């Protein structure tokens, strides 16, 4: 992969990481502890709040996983290994990398 393509993907990865960080900040309140004060919130409202909290926590877990994958991709760029399959060593198709910036395996190895 040439230097221009690597710079392109590094820029996309950093932009995606920034987007994930913004999502984390925006969801911070939704993940906070739900008050269990029966007088302030009715039982159904409290259950709804607990469900919303659980969904926000699951969404954050997905963001954290994606951020780890993207940071690993940045490490591969720094090591000169980005864009090459970690299993067979062949170049990963550019289209695959455009769809999944953190892809570390080619289509053949990923589906096998």
C-alpha cells in the first residue's frame, strides 16, 4: 500500500475515533446510575430508565470495542503492516478496508 493510501486510511481512522469519543461523551448521562426513589419516579418510568441505561451501556461497550480495533489499526500503520492480512500476508482489498477500517484479515481468511 502506498503512502497516500496509508495517509488516507490513517485520517479516516482518526476521524472515526473522534466520532466514537463524541458518542461516548454524549451517552455519559444515559449510562449514569438510575435513582430508585419511588416518590420521584413511578415504577414503570424507573423500569424504562433502567432499560435505557442498559442499552446505553451496551452501546458504549460496542464503541469501546470499535475504538480498540481502530487503535490496533493505527498500530499496524505505524509498524508498516496495515492493509496486509495477519493470517496469509496478502494485501487486503481497498474496498474491504473502506468498509471496515480496522480489518486485519483478507476476505478469504476472514470467511474461513
